[in-house]
C-alpha cells in the first residue's frame, strides 16, 4: 500500500517531468514570438514610411491643382 509520502514523491516526480516537458515545448514558441514581434515592428515602420510619403505627395499635388485652378480662375462652391 502506498503511503502519503509515496504519493508526495510521485507527485513531485510527475511535476518535474511535466515542467521539463512544458519548457521544451515553450522555448521554440518564445523564439517565434520574438521573431513575430520584430517582423510586426518592421512592418509598422514600413507602413508609417509609406503613409508619410503618400501624404506628402498628396499635399504637393493638391497644392499644384489649387495653383492651376487659381491661374485659370476656376472656383468651386464649398459644400
């Protein structure tokens, strides 16, 4: 018959094995998450750069159109 101490020892051994197995499975996931965070950061920077570029281009083109409209005397009623 198993005693209370036997059960505690078994529980301790099982806990150690499970924790070791979990660690083995989690380590690659940590690496994947780190890589994913770096990729997301790079994508965010690229998107910000694109938005800045196209916003600048839009403002420049809008100014050119306004200058042309002004030169030709074209006016539009405001909404």
